[in-house]
C-alpha cells in the first residue's frame, strides 16, 4: 500500500474486561456505535473506588475523539480520588418496556456503553478553557461566545477531568416481545412493548431576562417535544461538525 | 415512654461515606425522600469492583423496605462477583436543563440516590419466587398472576441479588436559573430552564396476541404521555400498598 497514513482503529479491542459474556449478540465494539450512544447522552454514571469501597456518581459528560470529559468541584472528594485512578464511565438510554408471557422474558430495550480509562485532571489553562467552552457548546451550540468567561476563582474551583478510553463496549437491545414458542398459545397474558422517550419540555425563561433579548440562533433545535437523545446528537454535530 | 415499640429509623445515619461534602443544602438523608426517588425509577447503576477495577452496570431494580433487589444471569461475571461484596447502587432522574449567564452556573435539575450495602444472592426458593413476582408486579401491577411461572431451569439461570441499605443519601437540585448578581444585567445571554421528562409512548402489541384478549386491569395507569417516574410510583403503591 502506498498510502502511509495510519488510520485510527474503527473498533475497540475485545479483552477480558469489555467482552460481553452473556447475550453477546447484543455487544458492539465498533467506535461508530459506541460514539453514537455516548454523543446522544448528557448524563453518565462513573464508578470509582475510594479505600476499596465502590462509588457510583451521576454527572454530565461529553466526548472528543477517544477522550471523555466531565467536571466537578475541586473540593470534591470524588474528583480528587478519581485523578490518576481507573474509572468506569457508563451511559444508558432506556428505550422501551418489554412485556412477555413469562417473567423470564420480561425485559427492557436499551442502548448502553461502558468505557474504562485512567482519569486525569486537565491542568493546562488554555486547554481547560477550550474544553469548558466545548462542554457548554456541546449542549447549547455557540453559547460559549454569549456568556461571561470564567473568572480565575471559578477556574480554580472547577476540576475538569478527562480520560482516554482504553477500552469500551456498547450493548443494545432493540427487539419486540420475545417468548418461548409454546407460551404464545398457552399463556393468555396480554403483552406489548411500551416505548420510553426522554423529551424536552417548554422553556421557562429566566424571570430576570434582559428586555428585548431574542432566543439565540443556536437554540433552533430546542423544540418542545424533541427527544433529548436526538437533540443532544444534533447539538453535538453542530458543535463538532461530525 | 410506655410504648415499647421500637420505631424504624426515619433517616439514614450520616457518616464519612454518605455525607455530602459539597452543596450540602442539596443533601437528603430522610428515608421518605430517599425511598420516593428510588421507587420512581426502574433502572439503577451499580458500581462494584473486580480485581481492583471498577465496573458500573445499568440494571433494573426495586426496593422493599430497606432492601434493594436486582437480578442477572447466573453465568454473569458481574453477578458472581457482586455476591458478598460491597456495592454502590445509584439512581438518578434528570429533571431539567438549566442555562445561565456564565459557564460556572450552567447546571441540571435532578433527583439522585446513592446507596451502599453488601450484595447477596437470594437462595431460598420460596423467597426467590416471591421476590421475582414482586419484580414484575412492581412495574405491571397484578401481572405475576397472569403469566407462566418460572421453570426450574429459569430459576437456576437467574440470580436474584439483594442488599440491605447500610447507608444512603439523596441529592436534589430543583431551582431555576441562578446567576451571580452582577451578571443578570451585564451579560445579554438569553437564559431559561428546559424541563426534561421521560414519558411512556403508545403500546405496540405483540403480533401474536391471542384473539379477544383484553388489556389487563393492572395496566390502567399505562396511559401514553404519562411520565415514567409517576407511572412507576403509582405501580409501586398499587403493588405494595404504601
């Protein structure tokens, strides 16, 4: 091959850590699938260990390339303990309730990602400012240019954490009622799938809005009733252009 | 006091584990608040440790008294590792996106609970059958009486995990746009709160429904457009009568 460009891997290596042991047909290791699940979410749950005790903290996050970022108070025990430590960052979307004719086959449809890496505090000032702007713009495209920039005190009080995804896996269930063959006729239990959607409501404006302020153009996709995962994916593409 | 009844504690003890260090005004240790957040949720995230590495797994769960329950495949590494181990079970509800005139004051409204305890597999057959019925009924009131009961093989293949909550804490943010005083007039950035609601969609019936089957009475609250947290809280009360 004459093209010397080394392409980025399109999938995560499968290892003892991220390999799905059960329901392996639901497993996804390709980055396109993993990224799509991550970029449609605002909140993740991060597992970490303090003195041998597991903690699971919900927090807002976003992705840039193979890096995941989140933030917290510099005074937070969780944030201080995470710096340099291995964490597991998990995202899940609940998509449906799935009934069945046996308890065993009741289920939910979902999309989830588990990602592991060593967390580190971003200490370079310019990098930190750039990332904090991206954190705002990732939800509200273009907003970082409209708001007051961080003060020195705010920057000091905020720890921005990042991690390179060392490994990750996605998991998707997206199927209808699925019963044992003999139960369809034998069990007279009405069964259905109920979709679940997280939706945006009507904006409640700040009571101290300056008079005459228009809704910024970057909020164009914030239409009441829009599924949050679709909205976040759109904001993401507007901000990062992919 | 002549009344010798020992009342159950109405709050979790506050310790180094569950005490909120930051934003302590958002902390709630009373059981009524913690239970209400738990009982309005179907999915939790469980943190546990395997060979020193944290894992964070999303799974369906429910509460009975001070016990939390979930289940998994008996062949699952996660489930086998959790038995006897300390876990952190976390529930979060995302209630709103909160804009601000500075990056620092952007936030989200939420309700969350972190609960710790030692997980254990429920091995008593009768207890396990009773709990698995409750797991179904907790979402779909009365449904356990309509479906086929578990086979010996299904019971063996399913591990039901429980934990007594040894400690827990709730955290709630439920406020509007909140900026530094000087920013309201100085920063012309349109700001608002957008409510976020997880809602139930229209039932998609199983294509192999037996003819003439009516929707069970227990599904009366499954009205499209109902917020999932309200629906789950209603199902919970119908099933457990409190």
